[in-house]
């Protein structure tokens, strides 16, 4: 007569190997980890990173990128952009350039600041105005011209944004990058129009 233990063993050995695999997997999954795991909790929230601003292209003025017959049909131009920045506390600066020449270290022709807002879409526009024949107007010279605006959420050196240095709670410094966005118009100034 077989003992109960031998009978159980012989019954188990007759189970196909697939069933053994299933039983093994079930036992393994239900067993969990026998080695205790460390629990690490955040002591404070991580430092939020700077996010890039953008120019809302559907609302730029003038809406055409190529402006023909300035000085003949048009005697004044007004350029403007609306800016959206998810970091609502950032001060946004708009740097306007007319016929920028990288070989000269002259700064922007006009700088305009957009104050922080309570929502990402800034309420005020960054403007640049030109009147034909105004003293010092580069656009009054007949020929092709380029009008550019660079918006930035950090200080610019040349035309490059500079990172903000943030001291973290552990005493290390972190360079949070600054961002820019740009938009450009081409202006064709013609001589001999009604604006002279």
C-alpha cells in the first residue's frame, strides 16, 4: 500500500509539463520580492524649468511677409507681434532690427518689453513703427530691406539668449536655458512716390 505522500507525488508527476509551468509562474508571481525595497520620497518639488515663448503668427501685423511699394503706396508701416509664454511670470523683451549686419556689433534698433501677465497670451503687443522720410529711417532708402523681431525670455548677448543661473537647495548651480523666437518681413522701398 502506497503512502499518502507517494500517492500525491505520483499524481503531481503525471501533470503535463505545461501545467507545471503555470503552477510555477503563479507561485513566482504571488511570492513577491523577498528583499525589502527602499522607499524614497521627494522632500520638495523639483525646480520648474523655463519653457520657450512663441510668436502667435496668425496675429502678426502686417500679415503679409513681403511688403512691396513702400514709399509709393505706403507712407508709414507699423509692425507688431503678440507673444504667448507658458511661464506667465517671465518678462519678455522684443528686439527689433532693420537690415541687421552681423559684422557690426550694433544692438537692436528698438527694444520693447512685455510685462508679465496672468495668462500665457500677453495682452499687449510689441510694436515697431516707421514713417517714410523720418530722420534716421533705414527703410526710406530705396531697395530691399529686412525687418526682424526677436523675442526673448532672458537677457540677450548679441542675439543669443543667456541662461539663468539658479541655485538649488543643495547649493549647486543650475543653468536654466533662455529661449528666443523670431519673425521677419521683407520690405521693398521704391523711390519717387507720393510720400516724398
